């Protein structure tokens, strides 16, 4: 059986979830990794225009610590490190897709009956 939510507990839980995704770069990183993609650091750095190496490292570490991104280290010389989404991170795809569709409704002029 699912968790019983009150308006207060639901609002708090959603606020905490949104804090995990806060920042200019995290959503971009997510969208580059959706679909089971596994990318090297340098591939992510090239794909995300304007991000600094320091910021990418910081964002990936935070996302890894939050359980969204997994860091895969291949034992070879030179070391090969790749990043992919955890199952929980990948489960954000339909959530963000729904949010994108919701945002698109406003862009299409469906602002409701005010």
C-alpha cells in the first residue's frame, strides 16, 4: 500500500526532490545521460556548452552522492571513468517528460479559465 500524504508532507517531499535537481547544469547532465547512455567526462564536457571542468566535477559528485548518477571506473592505464544514470536517476525521465509537456501547455497558450 502507498504512503499516505497530507498537503504538508507532499509539499515538503516535492520541495526536497526539487532541491536535488537545483542548479543550472544538473538537468542538462540528466538529459545527456537519459536512455541508458554512458559517457566519459570529456564527452559530457564537450556536450554541455559553457560548463567549466570544475563545475562539471562538482555537479557529477553531487548527483552521485544523491544517488542519481553512477561513476564507473575501469581499471586500466590511463584510467577510464564513465558516468551513467542509476535506475533511480533514469526513472526521472518520464517525470521530467511530463513536466516538459506541462510547461509546453502554457507556451501553447493554455493558461486556463482565469
